């Protein structure tokens, strides 16, 4: 079973930066989208950013201009550069990969991001 391994979370002060990384533990074929979601306490999981084949990106309005998603196709790795972090960005961040072949969707275990002074 292929797992998604996330790294880069932590505690940062408001206005600071973090870079999240996500890589699969094995091979995933026919990937068509990679992305990041987040879930704050008591809230539903929400989309943060996605990147599809060809490089098109999509961002939640709340992170536009501050976060940047990118991918390394050779390594099937996806990154999330987070700048200008705010306390409301505090959440568990989950990596997501979608594929045209079963099991079609993979989730990471989540990495905690805490923005606090």
C-alpha cells in the first residue's frame, strides 16, 4: 500500500513562512491532480490548493497571494510554500493525490501547522 509522507509543519509566528512537502512511499501511476487540504479544530476539511497535469493551479480565496503550490513530476512530490502566515491558517494540513487508476485517491497522515506568537 502506497502512503503519502508529509513533512514541514510546525510552529511559526504570524507573518512567518513554512514549506510543506509530500512524497509517496512507492509508485503512483496516472496522477492527474495533487493538492493540499486543511482541517482546523471543529471545522470541515477544506481545499487549500491544487495543481493538475499541465501546471494549472487553484487556490482557496483565503490563501491567494500568500501560498504557492508546486510539484516535482519526476519524484511525484508536491510542495506548499506558505508565506505571510496568519493565526487562522492554524490547522492540520493533508496532502492529496488523485489518479486515474485504483485506488484513485491517496491522503497523507496530516501535518500540524500552528501560527501563534
